[in-house]
C-alpha cells in the first residue's frame, strides 16, 4: 500500500496518460496513434516515468508490451488520476459560458452525412467561433473518458452520469441494386434469404445481423462482404454484392436501389448523449441545440 501511494505521488500526468495509452494499446505505435504523438515521444515518456518510479512497468515482447506487477499497480493509480483529470476538465467546461472553443462530436458516417453536417453548417452561421471535431466511428465513444463531448447513438445509455435526449425513431429495410435483382431476382418472403448473397455489418458492430436482416433470417444466405460503416454497406449494396439492410430515410432516395419485402423492417431509436457535467457549457448546449433542430 505504501509503495502504491509513493508511486502515485511520483507519477507525472503528461507521462502517465502516455503510459495508460501503451497499457491499453499494448504497443508504442498503437498508443502513439491514439494520442496523436510520434512513437519516439511515447517511448521517451515511458522511459521518463519508469525512471521517476524506479520501476520496470512493461516487459517488451515480440507481440507487444506486457505490464509487469509494478505496471499493473501503476495502471490502477493512473486510471484514478485520469478520472480526476477528466472530471476537472468537465467541471471547468461546464461553467464556461463562452460561445467559442472546441466541441467533440462522435457519430456514425451515415448520421454525419444525413444531418450532423447540416447541423454544423447552421451552427457555424450563428456561432462561428465554435469549432467542431467530428469523430466518425461505429464504436460507443466514452464520454466519461473525454473521448467526445457529445455522442449520437442508437443505444440509450445506462450510465448514471450521462444524460440523453431522444432524437428520432428510424426504420431500416432490405435493399438490393437493380443489377443484383436482374441477375438473381428478388427473394420470396417464404424462403427468407436462402440462396441469396448478402452484405452486412461485422458482428462487433451489429450483432443481430449475424442471424437476421430486417427481421428476416439469413440462414442459407451467402455472406459476400462484411463492413464496419454504413456508407460502405450502402456502397456494397449499390455495387450488386448482395442484399443489405439500410436506413429507409437514406436508401429510398437512391435511384440505384430497390426496397425488398417492405412489410419487413427494423425500427431503431437515435439519442443525443452528453456527460452531465457538460450540460451547463454554453458551447456544448449550442451544438446540442443545432443537432436537435437539424433532426427535426
């Protein structure tokens, strides 16, 4: 216990956040990419922290950096430091009433294209000193760890420190290109997708598509491609690689696509999520209001 307290006192935050990046990524390169620094800097900062602590924090192996017992103890202390640093940032941003500065927004590529870019355009006309950093990803960004200030998700958060607002209910359905239908014909509801080619999300992105598309079983179908973004999925369907499940509000306007079995569909909700500490930040509220108005 005394060693852990002493270790915490000797840990510099700038070096510690790089240590956490290496601990989580398992490599210098991975940590450097996440933290937007060069690999040599990551190595120097780790060496400085190990010298300050007089402890070896990682074993360098061919497969990556493996934490030593001292590294595991340091990680526990480092995560407490990270939580405190992020809480301080949120609290300071929460009382900042300037309509200027950076706001980080995490969303998917399809939602960015459909309404978030329009929201930023409207926001810029009204508040030109607010700068948006857009993080386009299908992963659930951690607002607690300050990976983003606002997130647009299709899953309602359960974390008690997050607040959410329901933006919309959307529908997705089955689509195929005219080229695909000319070659293969449309599926019959009684047969499901047996014998057809399909494109879908990776299981890590959307688990339910492993077994169903728009409520239709995919058993017996051939998976020709798996993707991790919505725009890639739409492009794959356009190219005739197979049948896919796409948002109706986007795919219906695509002249290259035809909706199949419209009686079958999947409904999902869209939420705007932020950390409760940021609710009082003027610039974060301004961005949130612009997004809400754009969806409406």
